């Protein structure tokens, strides 16, 4: 499934495209930024992680993860 979320920091909005996928039996989320950069996120317990080669700031990783959690809760409730 593909989703779009809007992050806002310092009054600047950024639209991200998120695609849910599976990699080696692990649920992952591919995040595409407006500038063309990509990151792959995954969740272990309640903590969000990224691939070693992705260099997202900790606050950004947490913010994107919280948005994905809200999407997943919405899917579960519908």
C-alpha cells in the first residue's frame, strides 16, 4: 500500500511518500522524500529503526514512525 504524509517543522511542510513492503519476512516502509532521497524504516517492538546506509536524524525517524503508527491504527480500526 502507498501513503502520503505531511511533516511540518519550522513552518516548512514536507510531503513524504510511504510504501509498505516486506523484506525477508520483516515488514518495512520505504520512505521517499521530495528531493529524491529514500530511506527504509522498520519497527522492532515500539522502537523505529532505519537501514545502516540511511542517515535520518533521530527526531525525523521518530516523527515518520509516529505517522506510520497512526496510519496502521486507522487501518486496523476501519
